[in-house]
C-alpha cells in the first residue's frame, strides 16, 4: 500500500511537470477574431474616397483639397490619425519624403511623400513588420499627371487594405512594432519604397518582413478565369544583398529557395491555411511578375525580407489604361471591377500575418547547422535575453526533403539554443528553426547561414 500511494503521488505530480515542458498552443485564438473584424464595407468606402481624388499620379497637383496626390496623402494621414484617436493615441503618424529629379519618369523635381502609421511594440519596439500599399495611380502615358486616373484596384485596394488593417490591429497590443504604409512614387520607379527603406534603417529598425499589397481587388482575369479564393505571394529565392562569399558558401550548403523572403511567403501560406476561410495562397517562386516590379523590391535590395501579395488573375485592360470604351470593350481601372469581399479576405490574411509576426518572440538569429559525414544533424542558434524575449516559450526545429515546397516535419525542442536530430542525415533534407511565443505566435522558419538570415543587412 505504501508503494501504491507513493506511485499515485508521483503520478499526481506528473501533469505539472508535463505542463512545464509542453509546447505552446498551436494556434492563437485571438487571430480568428482579427480576421472576422475586417470589413469589406469599410474597404469599399476607402477605395471610393481614393478614387474620388481624380488622379493620384506622383507628379499631380498637391495644393488642391479635392484632387491630386497631395489631397490623397493628406486624407490618408488624417484617417490614420482618426484611427489613432480611437485607440488612445496608439499610432504615430508621419510623412517620409525626399525630392526626386533627373529620372526617366521624373525629369523635373517632385517631392515623393509616403504616409506611415507606426504601432509600437510593447517588448521589442525596434523589431518591425510592415504592410504597404501604393498611393499613386497612372493612365496609359506614365508621364500624364492630368488625366483622370482612378486607380481603384491599382492600387487604392492595397492602401485601403493597409488602413483597414490599422483599424483592426490597433485594438490589440503586440510585442513587436507594426507599420502601416501608404507608399508613393511606385509607378515612376519604386521611389517611395526606396526612400522609406533607407529612412527605416536610419531609425535603427530591424524590419523582419514587408507585406507589399499591390492589386488585391480583382477576381476576373483577362484569361477568362474568375477566382475569389486564391491569392498570389511572390518572393525572391536568393537574397539580393548576398555577397560573393555568401554565394560561394550557398552553392555547397543550399539555400537557393530559402531566403528570408521565401520563408516569409511559406509562413503566409500557413497562416492562410489555418486562419482565413476560403483563401488559398499560390506561392510564386519569383521576385515579381515576369519582367515587372513592385514596392517590396527596394526593401529586398537592402536585405530586408519582403513579398508581394496580389490577386491571382489580372485583367490588363484595367491596368495603366486611359479611360475609354472601344468596340464594346472597357479600358481603365474603375471601381466597377473591384470585388470588395475579396479585398477584405486579402486584408484579413495580412492582418493575421502581421498579428502573428508582431506577437512572436525575436526571430532566431545566427542559425547554424552541422552534421557532415554523420547520421545526425545538429542545429544551433543564439538565445535572446532581456525584455525583448520576455514572451519566448521555446523553439521548433524544422526539416523537409529538398524538393518539397513547404516545411513538412517539425519538433518542439523547448528553451534551448541547440538540438540534435538523431538519424536525420543532413545530406537529404533542408533544415530550419522557428521561435514560439507563450501564446502560440510563431516566427517564420529561418534557414541556416546567411542564405536564410532575417537580419543580415
């Protein structure tokens, strides 16, 4: 009887021990509420307001209160301020600008002005994730700053998404900082993104992800396909800022499809599967559409992870076109062809991703892997300290066969800075590490070495 009692006592103590060693939850329940809070009606209202400015061409007038890019950016600034007032001043709203001249599409001096709303993190305010859309619009002639250019889908939809994400997420607090950005000068040469990227680095921000939303409102493609349940995410496979020595090492250790941007895209794919109903991510293994560019590119150029989110089926008659009808065919980017429910789903995916990224602990740094000529593979990383890591629950190690698009295997390893996978041969798999918060928010997977680093800039 004594032995039985002792055994029962030991068993009674086991749940507490198991609880201490258990992994964090696999889902963050608050994110479902965030997704459901995104409003198609508010997005529609914002797109209509932006369209009503007539044109938002980068070189259009700035003094009018009702027409041109000046009026548009002031309205965006005021809208962010209204959102901030509703959350007790939780947003810092700023203009970031520079004057551009002597360029092919901006030969005369033009002040390129972007609008940022900054929601500071509670634990690690210099760790930043950003959602962006483009303010400016254009017609057939990229130099035409006078003609009506509604830019309803390209890209009032992206800006409206960023504003709506601010409305929803400003009602919550996060460990890291979220920035909602309306970038200017995209059609003239991606100047707004370049200016903001340089400015952010001057501020000492550690930007871990830029979600560039460029056209998230069209569901009827020029290919005849109507699709309201798929969104594309474009990402570069190899870091643009890679050095010659880093490229040499990557050739022998892998990483061609595992840049931080690519693993950010995989992360977004997982978020869609878990939290957003009826929206599937099509990962496109390319920086952008064939031969074209977007506002995540200037961030990538300085080593900041960034991806482009956009509709899956474009309609080229509704992009970069003078407003007209020819032979019964409509041309021009008018609001008639924006699907607000689809734009809301795309915005909800962004909001969920931002919430999880900002709610997560610091992204693993200095991730290394070793195991050549061995049956085992060992991963190691730096363990952060201080307030920035106060919400850290522990780590997961991940692996996949080299031809697989997603991480297929993972193991919870707790609060440690290294782990050995026994009888998992390094030659046959790719490996990575993610950090997990106490509430279950998780970072993207970080591939070892410079090839996959989220902070090598």
